[in-house]
C-alpha cells in the first residue's frame, strides 16, 4: 500500500466466526434496544463441484463471510460494498444476541433473505486517487445494499436508520461524537500460535469521535478514532458495513470500510454515504 500503510477490509471470513468467546465492537457494551435496526449479515458465494464419475457440475450457495448493516427501509439494508462484492445471496438477523442461534449461518425463521448489490463506482478506475490498489483507491465508494425479499415486520424493527443530508459530514467539527454499532469481534487471543480475533455474535455499541474532518481523502472517507481510551471504543473484523452514526442520533454518516492494521487500533476509515451520487444510488432501491 502507499507510504507503507497496511489497510485491512474488515469483513470477517465465516471460517473464523464460529470460534468465539468474547463480544463485538471493541471496548463496547451490550446495545439492548438502542439500535434495533442494526443487523448481522451473512453473505453467500456460489460453489460448484464436478462429480468425478458423471462429470456433472452441481452448484450451491455457501455462507462465506459476515458483516454488519443498518435497515434504512422496511426491506433495504445499508452495508459496505466489499461485503456485497462477489456475493450471490445474503441474509440478516436483527436479534441483539445471535450467538447460540441454531439456524445461523443459514436461512431460517429468524433471518431475512435478500439480494446483494454493489455500488457501481466501487473501486472504479476513474476514481480521483489515481486508480490501482493503493489507498484509498482500493476502497473507493465502498457502499452496498441488500434488498430483502420480504419486509421486516414492525414488530421486529419499527424505526429505521436515517440517511444524512448531502454534505453533512463536511459540517462536522473535529472530535464530533460518533456512535459505533455492530456485530464484529472484540478481543485478540494470544498463546500457542499466531494471535487471532474472536467474539460472540452479539450487537454491541461503543462511542467514538471524528478525527479531523480535513484530511487528504476527506471528500470520500471519514477518519474515526479506534479505542482512543477514556471509555471509547472502536471497530474490527465483522463490523464492516456497520453504521457510523452521528452521536446520539439514528443518522448514518458512513459505513465501516477498513482499518489500517491487524490490531484494529489507531484510526479506521469509513466510506461516506452523504455524497450526492451515493445518496441517489441508495434512493433507487427505496422506491
């Protein structure tokens, strides 16, 4: 990556999510009923196998990775583009506690199925950062949606996350309060081999702050404090696509995109959704 910076997309491979002993949002707390519109997403890929005898090919959908997302209409979930990229199907749970659900990670009575869509400008070679795989071009316009096949009943989610007005992030001051909500991992396990991240499949909340709204990529990204201390928290693997809410509100300013190191510390970057073209694209799924 440019200037030696390592960036890590924070979708979580499903292979790792079933081994869990901790929570979610780093340094977070149980969310309760505060943000019922934030859900846990599972994305499927198509896997095809050829029978060695008949040489017939059989294909099926297989759960591959998990992300977080916010319900912005009765049948539309906002998430990250790298979560929907290459996925052929998705499902979402809105329970605060998904850990122990026997249906997870497959479809069932407790989840809602949907079709994933990727923003057409995601990683566009025409991006203003020169194309290629360097930062921040590799995560340009990192926004996706999942359109559900049926509405989520109001008995499950009655209030939705709200979209920002165009350019709202540009009006914010440094250290503006930001609320993280998601189902990502929480703690790193050490000992007996390479360290690995783990955590329960539960929705957690943690407060954070905007780190300088004026930086070189501020037109497309928000830069947010991760575990800055003083009771604040951060995001990590599995929090991709989760909403970065204006503190104390239901307004989604951006969706979690990437962190700059495997330790999920320092600062993280989120793809802004208050960009006029992004808002217009999202609105096309809410008609």
